[in-house]
C-alpha cells in the first residue's frame, strides 16, 4: 500500500512538472508572438498605410548582423507601441527592393519616423528606452523632415522605386539565363544589349508618332502654293524696283544720242574740203597778190559716237 502511494505521488509530481514547464514556455513564447503580431510587415502593396498616423519603420535584411542585434530591442519596443499610441513596422529590403529605393536606404538597419505623411530619419541610439523617449518626449520635432522632392510619396521617389524593381527583375532574368538555361555571361549581356537597342528604337518611333499626331506637318501641296505665291510677290516687287532704273537708263541713252548727233553736225560745218586744201597747197608761190586770208586747216578725223557720251 505504501509503495502504491509512493508511485502515485511520483506520477503526480511528474505531471505537475510538465504543466509548469508548459506554462513557462507559453510565458516565454507569448511576448515574441505578440510582438510579431504587432509589428506590421510593410510591402509595396500596403506601404501607403504609413502615410496616416504615427509610425516607426525599420528597414533590415536577414543576413545583416546589426539588424539581428537590433531584433530583440525592436520587438520589445513594438510591445509598448499600443501604450505609446503609435504603430511599428518593418521592411525586408531583400523582398521589397522598391521600398528601399523609395526611401533611398543605403545602410542597414535604417529607421524612419512618420507622422501624418512627414518622414524623419531616426539617428539616435537604438535601445528600447531611447525609442520610447523619442516618442513620448516628442524628440522627433527637433529633427528636420525630409524635403518634398525626397519624400517617399513624391513623383521622383516613385520613379526611383520603379528603377530599383527593374534592376532586381533584370538580375533575376540574368540568373535564370546563366543558371537554368546555361547561357554564358557574355551571351546574357549581348541579349540585354539587343533588347535595350530594340526598346530604344521602339520608344523613339512612338515619340515620333505622338509628335506627328499633336503637331502634324503641313501638306507638300500647300507648301508649294505658298512658295509660288511668295515667288510671284518677290518678282512683282523686283519689277517695281527696276522700273525707275529702266526709265533713267532710257533718258540717259536719249541724251547721249542727241549729243552725238549735234557733235557730228558741228564737225561737218567746221571741216574744210580736202580738195580746196590741195588747191591752195599747189598754188604758185610767185603770185603774192593771192589772197592770204584763207588759212590752211588740218582735216579732223571723224569722232566716234562713244566720244559724245
């Protein structure tokens, strides 16, 4: 009977030990599970939720030692988020490259504070007490918020996010071509170069078509008509300008012709006939009573019409 009681007591003690162990495990696991439920995994699909309210957002990578060291403090701070009236989130940059480009994350871990769409980078020490004081004492008011062009919701940062996603997509395609299909690396580079060239030609053609649609060129027939009208107008203006010149030239030619005619008439009147000059020259010298008032003239050569001019 005593042995039975001892055996029963031993079983009871073992069962009680298992219950205590189970309760202790639940107490240890429950804060971790609750912190995981409180910390929101932010992605490209739901990142706009941080534009409203107050948030603390952490960017990390699973392979980062500093991120692993911060994990416990961040989970403990997340457990206090409800009492502080804020929300806590995290972003895995290996899974969300678009968000890392949108926030221009260059170092890990990186923490941002968001208040109604205004973002500030957290630069203080990374402990639970510092996180709590940063929120409760509103130390974030002393930090200058990000400028508008650098804000994650701006058009420029949206383009950066798309660029980061494109780079990851290109890297995945490169790995698929080299690892799965067995194409050498230089072959993958040639494929990307050809695709880039074809894409550039296609975009250029689209831009030309769009420009021609909004700013169409004039038909050639209209251009020819315009050129013909302009030519006729120019010819008419040239004729109007040449008319006074032609009239002046005609008057100048008429004056030269009249001067030439008058010059010829005066030459015929003043010239002595050659025969008379010859008679005078052959007259005998003995006759002294011959009239001497006739002077010997030298025949003049006929003047050219050009001299009158």
